[in-house]
C-alpha cells in the first residue's frame, strides 16, 4: 500500500498513544516495508523468493510482537507497546486489502496494471511455498 495510507493509520493512533512520538508511530506502520527493503538488499527476499520474511502473515505477527515488546520496554508503558504492535500488524492488513501492487515484484520492467491480466497474490501466509493471498 502507498506510504500515505500506512501513515494515516499512524496519525490516527497518536491520540491513543500520546507518549509515543509521531516518528515512531510512522515507523511502526512502515516497519514491514523497511524490512522488505533491507531484506531485498541483503538478498533474502526478491523477485524469485517473494517477501515471506517481511510480509508473510506469520512473520508480520512476530515483528508486531517484537515491536510491541520493545516499545513497551522503552516507554515503560503497556499501552504504547500495544498501539505500536497493532500499527505494525495494520500494515499487513492494509497490504492485504490493497495488494498485489506492481512494484511488489521489485522490478520496474514488470510494472503493469491489472487490465485483464491480474497480478498473482504476493502476501504469503507462512514462508516460501506457502499459500499467498
Ligand atoms: Zn508493505
């Protein structure tokens, strides 16, 4: 999903978690894409292997729990942790609604709109080879 859509969720969460800075809330909503970019550079994810480590449903839940735990420790507040954890997971939910997107294949040459040629699902449930949605 576009950055703006994810950021809107972060903005909406600000009144619920007033202690947490807007930058941290934005980062939480964008965390899965940050991981996707890092994993792509590291060669862990890509055109062939897909995006199971950053955008798989299973790993998204793991990243959410890790982010919630770290945030709760840093801010010494369970609410801050819960909000950040839910924001990380909201990324997957919004991607589920809006994917597949052309650039999820990491190749500008394969840019295409799905006129009569639907793009295949790109969000794995578990890891490589698991069903995608
Ligand atoms: Zn994403």
